[in-house]
C-alpha cells in the first residue's frame, strides 16, 4: 500500500515517476501505455529524460476515491454493482495474461473509483520512484484480483453466486490464463451489470477568502458603525439606532395628531 495515497476523495494530479536510464522494462511499459489509451488505465501525459538519462514518465491520475474508501461510503453493493466494478478489472487481467497490454505495479489504493463511477487502475513502471522514494507496490495483475475480492467480500454472503465467485477469484490470484478467464466468466454470469451513479460526498469544510477590510473613513464603514453601535451623540455617547427610530416614529405621530386636531378646530372645519 502506498502510504502517501489519500484515503478520501482527492482531485486529479500528475504523478512523476523516474526509472533508471537502462531500465528496458520501464521503457516497454511506457511505450505500451502510450499506445493503449484504455478507459480503465491511468494515461501517460508526457515522457522525458533526466539530466542523468533516467526515464521520466508523467501519469495523469484522475480525480477519484481509492476503492476501499469508496466501498466504505457505498456500503454493501448489490450483485449487479459488484459485477459492474469487477468486470473491467478482470478484463484488464485477461488482456495482460494474453499479452495484449503490459501492466506495472500498484497498491490496492491505486485502484480508484472516479467521479463517473468507473474503476481506474493507476499503476506505474516497476522499479520507478516518485519523489525519490519507492512506494513498494505489488504486481498490478495481482492487485486487480485483490481489488475484485475486496468488492466481492462486501456482497451479501447469502447470494447464491458468492461461493462460486470467491473460489474463481482465489484461483485467479496466482493462476494462468484459464483461471483468469474463468474468473471473468464467473463474475459476468453472477448477475446483469448494474451501473450506478457515483456521487462523492461534498467537502465538510468550505474555505472562502475573507472580505477585504472596510475603509474606516468610508461611507460603508460609517453606516455599519451606525447600525452596529448606534448614532453618535457628542464625543463618546451613542444612541442605539432602534431607539432613535422609535423616537422618530413617535415624533411624527405626535405632529400628525396635532395637525389633525388643529384642522378639526379651525372655522369651517366642521360639518
């Protein structure tokens, strides 16, 4: 397991992996991945060399959630959802065993569920280092089967296909092409796939920039001071705005009543 991998939802990022200059296996992995463009494999964004001749590959790790954390949020998947998650993993396994694609190394947390609900294997060349350290990952072909088992372990044990699928995945863990194909066919036959809408939870905290400070001598600052502190009377005294408004309303009412009374008592004012 890569200890630097975030266990929660994370944004897309570019990982920089560096291999030795004479690492033919890493070069073969990069060449194969550049020509693949598979939906469920991490893509290569750039390739180069260090000043010492080391092979450098930049991988576009998508925005998503590591599979174990995604399953924690999803809960117990239905058989159809388990089929949807596992079939792409086992298809990659069969393709790798057949020689149709080359896999590198990865950890279980390098199997992501992206924002569209699709699984993506974020493997990298064996022997390559990131930030000068080796995460100590496992053969990606084995990780694909382990990921499928992680999914299926959460399916209801009472499901009639559970035992058969478990046995097929165990056989495929270190098996040959026949075992890998059998595992794929067994999972496909467990239930019709059921696509699901994966909506990662929103962030608990939303950070926003603070409002710029008001100019102490500006109109807005003075109005705010009147509302919060009251109307200044003299040097150090303030009358609360609410009390002043009540006084104004009472004064206006008194004037209106006086004018009405004077109008009613004037000559010719009566009927």
